[in-house]
């Protein structure tokens, strides 16, 4: 691999604010090290823009180590770009050939309104969590670590679900802008564990109704969400959510859950 | 009541409806296809089969028709509602990318609408029979069974003539095999049928596996197996249906 700087044509979505229509604007970047990350490449471009007196491109980011879920760019139509199981902050320029044209858009979905340029408002996710993605326990002393026995395989699956960083790539990739992968992971991490049982039925009913209220689409089982998820969350969790929702609805029809 | 309303209003509840009605329809097309294959046997097979279906006891024919009609109406109405909602939720990209969503999954509404158009045509063509003139095809006597020597036993019925006398005469039944052959010998119709069952194949290639996911009966291991199974199912249904018009077309050469 050559270490010489590479050049790219970037076609970046610029949008002043929520209410102004945006458009793709072309930028040239040169002398980019293959070892630099995608966001570092954007930093360099922004430095150039600022030096020229132009407005910097707004994009979300925070940890830059793939754990916070803030970075949210759609690269050539694919959220988080071409590399599987990688957030865009962990994506490197060596994945892009010298001279490539790269289109960068925000995570698009109606329930994720654009705030500015590549920054979208993902607070719809917070409201889904507020609807049921928690357990209501009184905090007290720290419980003994092994006071509740949980089989290893159950704990593993719950842990896999808990790996979700809530970035929203699943919604951005879904051709229906469905939030089922996110919602199911957040429900699953609790529903699978003994601590989550008490509120399991309420949880799925309320989270799904919030998800519908936010205007996310429904799941058509495309599998695009799983394909782009940087944390490898699988459709298994959605299947579990579908099961749990059926049981909860049944109980809610014949008894009273809510 | 509140619970039912909540369920039906929710996106997941609507998906359950799609999965349940989709399963009924998928089983129906398989049964329909298997029934049709009797076309390739002696004419008595499919004619007797058609006769039986037309003369089910207790008005069951209309029960089956009513169930199928309700099923398809629910499937279409809910399918269209979901699709409209999904289109609304998605603003779209300047550059669209697809990582792995299958062609079948991305065209459900279009293949579905083709099926709707086709089913409508198909019912006028072969059930109502007012698309093409089949009246010149003579009816045949309904054969209920065969003697051990292989001789046909002709079913008879008693009819009361206008002058009040009862006469016994053979039961006449449409020659379904000849009607199918006449219908499919119009190349345009045959090609349309083959195209439509091709669309059905695409619809089923996603649908049959998707049902399991919607009902929560699938995991990472079974997902890939079910995807293969769905394709097998879809291809079998396609091959079975298409074989009849194809054989008629080949016969014309
Ligand atoms: C014989 C005809 C048909 C069969 C066997 C059939 C079968 C199926 C099956 C098995 C599914 C999967 C359900 C799921 O994802 O759980 C499905 C989905 C669907 N069908 Fe049909 N279908 C038929 C006709 C139609 C028609 C006439 C339409 C017209 C609008 C239609 C539109 C759809 C749509 C839009 C979906 C996707 C729904 C979603 O996932 O959101 N189908 N169908
Ligand atoms: S910036 Fe934290 S995950 Fe990318």
C-alpha cells in the first residue's frame, strides 16, 4: 500500500437548517493519508474551508472509537460506509481508491429531521427508550453479583443486544425507515433477563406505540439494518420483539396490561 | 376492545395480518397449482376435480370463496396502507445504496399489484368465462368412478321436465381440460399467465420466509435455510403453474 496522499472528490450534503432545502456540493481534497480516518479527512477539509472563510461542514461525532454512536454519515448510499461492522469514525481512507468520488449524506429518515448539513436530530430514539426501555427498580445497596442466576447463553444474547450504540444506522439504511432493529435490541436486552420480566409486556406495547407515533416505517424484513449495524445486532432481536409483542397483545386483549 | 384496537393500529399488528393472510394465500396457490397439474392426466381427472369443487356440499364453495375474498381484501388493504406509510417515512437519498435486500423484498407492492390485476383477469377468464368464448366446447358426461375393468361409470341425475315427468340423464360437466387448452392457445394470454406466475414467484421468494420473521419464528440459523426454502417453494409454484401454458404453447409449434 502506498503511503502517498490520495485525492478525492467529495459530494457533500449542505443544508442550512431544518426548513431550508439542501443540496449536494462538490469539494476536492488532496494529500489525504490512507491511514487517516474518514472523519479526520473531513476535519482537514473543514480546516481548509475555515481558512478560506467558508462555513465548516457540520457533522456529528464524539468518541471516535466506535462506542458512542454519534457519528452518522451515509457514504455512497450506505450508512457508516462500505466496511461491515464499523462506525464511520473507525473507517479509514485506505478503503477508498485514489481519485474516487464519494457522496456523503446525513442519516436520512422522516423521524430524523436534519439539523444542519450532516447532523440529524435522533431524539426520537430517546423517546422510544423513555416509553419502555428501562426497568423501574428502587435503587438501594449494590446487589450481590451472583444473587440472580442467569444462564450464560441468555446473558450472552442479552449482552449482544446491549451492544447497540443507538447510532440510527439501521433506520438510515432501512428502505422503510423502520426503527425495529434499534427498538428490538433495546427491548431484548431487558426482556431476556430476569430483571426485565416484570415489565416485559408493558415495555413492548409502549415502545412499539411510541415507535409508530414517531413516524418510523414498519419492518418488511429486508435485512438492510443488520447489514449496516456497526455492532452486529441481528434480526433475531426483531423476531423476538414480534413474538413478545404478540404475547403482550394477547394478554392485553383478554386481560389488562396497560 | 381497547387491546384489539391498539393491536390493529400498530405497525406490528398490521404485519401480523399480512403474515396470516399471506400464509393462507401462499397455501392456496400451492393447492391450486397441485390441482391444476391434473391437466396432464386423463381429462377425467381434472374434469372430475372441477366438478367436485363446483358441487361441494353445504354451500362450502361459497364459504371458501368468501374466506379467500376476505383474506385477499385484508392482504391488499393492509399491504397498501403499510407501503404508503413506509414510503412516507423515507425521504430518500441522492445516492441509493442496497447492501443485501433481495429483489423480491424490494418489489412486494409491485408484484402484489400485478397479482391483483392478474387475479381479476383470471377470474373473468376461467370462472365467469366472459373474456373468451368457450361455449363451442361441448360439455362432457360426468364420470364418477371407474369399474375394476377400467370402464367409466357415468353419473346420472333425475330432472323434472316441464310436462312434469322425471327423466334420468347423464350429468353434464364442462370439459375443463379442453377449456384450459383453448384458453392457453391464445399466445398473448399464455404469456400473460406465465409473466404473472413469475411475479408470484418473486412475491413468494420473499414472502414465504418473511412470514416466519413476522411471526417471530426465525433465528440466525433458520433465516438462511428459510430463505432457501422460500425460493424452493416459489420456484415449485411457478414451475407447476407455468408448465400448463408452456405445454400448450409448445404443442402449437
Ligand atoms: C396469491 C397472491 C398472494 C400471495 C400468495 C401473497 C403472499 C404474501 C406473503 C406470504 C407475504 C409475506 C408477509 C410477511 O411479510 O409476513 C406477502 C407480503 C406482501 N404482499 Fe402479498 N400475496 C399475494 C397477493 C398480494 C397482492 C394482490 C398484493 C397487492 C397489494 C400484495 C401485497 C403485498 C405486500 C405489499 C406485502 C409486504 C407487506 C410488508 O411486509 O409490509 N400481495 N404476500
Ligand atoms: S464518534 Fe463515537 S461511535 Fe463514531
